[in-house]
């Protein structure tokens, strides 16, 4: 950061501030631990989960909370470098500044006058006053999306959510194939970064390109709490963390922002494996959700329009969208105006769908086709209002992802008891409400059997991964079914002997 010497006239209060902070044990305060992401690991001891050295003002800050607190107080009192104003600790760490100023009035009285042009410009643009948790639903099209995703939305007071900003966290996995993504994602091989982008861009990405529904959970935070959340987002926006698929992921890291918003919340200690839907359950159970909104995918909207059309009419809409038939044909068809309107509406939506998946040299032709369809649609005086059905059960109301199994019986001349544990997520035999119909994602499914007569325990099943996609074909689109399985099951299971047969395959 800037110079390491406190501003003139403030050197005399530095030792007093450090002593006051020590007397109040601020380094051990839960809120300081939240701002610094300090956790006690099973094997790594007490340390911050943030891995970027730029996050720390002390060289020992990753593992020493007191050293980092002392270095932060020193940094806040520094003279600002006019050539690099945004590198001053006050500009770089507004959440730390606000909290320490509240805990140490003497610090607040002696903070230097600084200018933070970048922070002030972005803050004026976002004007955070409301917050929502956003859940783009699960998708079987991409290994990174099978559990869904969570992010935050910040928005102004009395403004449309579409004008808000999304705060999202993800792995920088550019160029990585599915296998590399899985291996690196489990082992922490990618850098995870927070980004802040217009929410409208994320809606387009998820609903139109990735074809995923979005659930929006408005939080009951006050404007002051949202500002604290935003200040910590700013602190995290320029640093990286090692990304882990099952724990230090999008679902886990956003919980620190919620804890920063409302001191006293403690969510991050509740998880070993963190899935996006489980974080929503935690927030709902804590009473933080005041409103839920469903935003359907682009494909769902097209299916809703197609419900009012025959198979032949759907084929005509496709042909128009692909440039094989002129939209003028619709005007000559012997069907009611409502049917013509629906056919052209579907053509327009299909053009938009195809437009996301074409090469740049085809873009001009699709744009011209879109104008032709919209021109013909404008000549039909029918107002369309397609109501996309909202699922009766939102994702957090579905079944829990972890399952414990117990059973027993008698066979092979011995009584036995079965015990099983499935860490995650959903099988075809589970209740489908809150999940995708035809989807199965199982990871770490363990089942063992104890024989009473032989006094022996045998491993009956160990499934590392069992993923299946059985999406139905529709009148609009053809979809492929596939499965991936890796694990082992017992063969010739008896009280005296059994062996585990390992296998892996895909289809």
C-alpha cells in the first residue's frame, strides 16, 4: 500500500490505539474473523481462507489475527499517496475501516482525509440499498452447473432489479475440459474470484444461453446492512482464493458477505460440504428471506407458447426461424389471429435462441430475419400474455441432499443390519419436487452390512459418482440421455465372504 509511516500528528495515538484494540481483544472478535475469513481447519490450524497476499497488510496476516489488526490500524493512519490514492487502506478496506472506527472512536477522530476515486465512482453507480440471494437452477449441460449456483444482487432503493448488480464467485477455469475442471475443482487447483457485473447480463447468461431457471430470494436487510455487505464485497473483489468445488465455493463464500452485513449471523461454521441449495435453506430457516420470485428460462417460455400450437405449426415456426420459410406465410394461414400471433412469437423466440449459438458471420442474417418476423407480428392486433407455470415447490423446500439409511434382514444363514450414508444429492427414486425431473446426481454413497453370526462387517457399496440425465424429448427440441458411473458393489455377499467389484463407465 502507501507509505508505511503514519501521518504527522498521529504517531502519538498509534500505540494507544493498538493498546485499546488489545484491551478489547478486537483481534479475537467474531466480526473481525468474519472480515478476515479466519477459520480453524481440521489439519491447517487457524488461518484465513483468502489466499491472495494482497488481502493482508501484515506478512503474517493469513495466520495471525492480531498482527493483521495492528497492521490495519497502522495502514489506516498512513499518509495518502496522491499518485496512487486508491491503494490507501481506507480506500482498499472500507469494511475494516468502518468497523474499527466504530470500535475505536479515537481511531475515527484521527483518520486522515483521503480521496478514493475508484471506490466512490463504483459506489455512486451501484448505490446499494437492497440485496437478494440469486439461485440459477441446476443444469445437466455443464459439470460446473449440476448443483446450481448462488450469487447476490445489489440494487438501488425504488429501482428495478434488472438495473441492479450481481456479485458472483467462480473459478477461473478458462480452457479447462470437464475432467480437468472436476479434478482441479476438488483439489483447489483454480483461483476463485469475485466479480460485480450488471444483473441483466447474468439473467441473459443463465436464462437465454445456459437455459436455466432463476430463483430470486429478496433479503430483509436494512440499507445500512446492505452497505456493510457491499463494503466487504469491495474488499474481496480484487483478491483471489483457491476454489474448491465442495466447500470453498460460491455457496460458501457468499455467506461471509451476509455475516458482514449483519453482525451476529454465523453460517460458515455449519457446513462441511456446501451446496448452493443448502445455503438457501439456512437463510430461509434464519428468517432472512422476505420474498421469492421465479424467473423462467428462455426455453420454458418457448414451451409455454408452443402449448397452443400444433406440431405442424411448431415446425413452421422453426422453419421461419431458420430462414427456410418466409414469415409472410403466416398471414395466409387459415387459423385465428391468436394462433398466428403465437406462431410468430415462437419464431421470434427461436431466432433469439439460435442467435446465442451461431457464428459471427451468421449474425447479420439472423438479425434481419428477426426484424421481418417482428414486422409481421406487429400487423396482428393480438396482445400475447404467456403465463409460464411457476413450480409448486421452490428448491429450498425439496428434500435434504444428505441421506442416512438403516435396514436389516436375514439371509445366507445369518441376520444382518445395513447402514448407509449418501453425502449428496438426488436420485431418481427421491421425491422430485424442488429438483429436475429425470436428473440423478449422487456422490459418495456408502453402504455397509454387519453380520451378527459371523461378527463381521463388509462394505456393500461405495459409489464415487453416479450421474444420469434422462431429459425427455419435446416437440421443440431433441435432447440426449446419458449416464456416468464410478464405484464398486459387493459380489457374492455372504456372512463369510464378499468382494467388492469396481467399475466405471459412461453411456
